[in-house]
């Protein structure tokens, strides 16, 4: 297929800001808040390293649109669920992606102390046989 050449790639998208309605408190669901996503997508075989063709990798803009869609389609109480749904959407929409790491941060989280943000980080891998 690739002549034994390593064509693995890690695609990184950092600081994707999405405005959505997530949170445990009722007020958090009423007003839009910013959520910041950092993504790492592992492609075990990326023909684009040889071909310079977008068809041999993932389109970064389409990944960003997928994440935005996943983050705005439903309202979740917890960042953990938001991150999980986002990872599942990326794996479902992009067959070249073998694994995805999603970090979702909430800069304006209601906390009893000052923090710059709260965040959740998780990784999901495609199951052998192509499933999620």
C-alpha cells in the first residue's frame, strides 16, 4: 500500500472557540458561553505526505465544522459529556482518523474561586475493524 514508508501524521487544531449552551446551572444554559477546543487527530496512514492532495488527509475546516456542530447540536451539563460526544463525532465523520484527543475548556466556569479555566481532556480510539 505505501511501500513500508511511515506516513503517520498528527493533525493539531488548537484554540477553536465555539459559543454554546452547556453547564450544570440553569443560567449557563440560558446564555451562550465560549468553549475552547484543542484537538489532536492521529492518522496512521496519510497519503497527503507524498501527494500534497487534500484527499489524502483530513480537511481542517471540515473538522472544525464537525466539532462546532457537535458542540451546538445539544446542551450538556458536563464538559466530560461534551468532550466525549465531540470525539465520537470526529471518529464517525473522518475515517482516516485512528484516534482523537479532545480538550475542551470553559474559561467562564462559575467557580467559588478564581480560575482561568476548567477543562476536560479525553482520548478515543477507533476500535479494530473500523468501529467506534
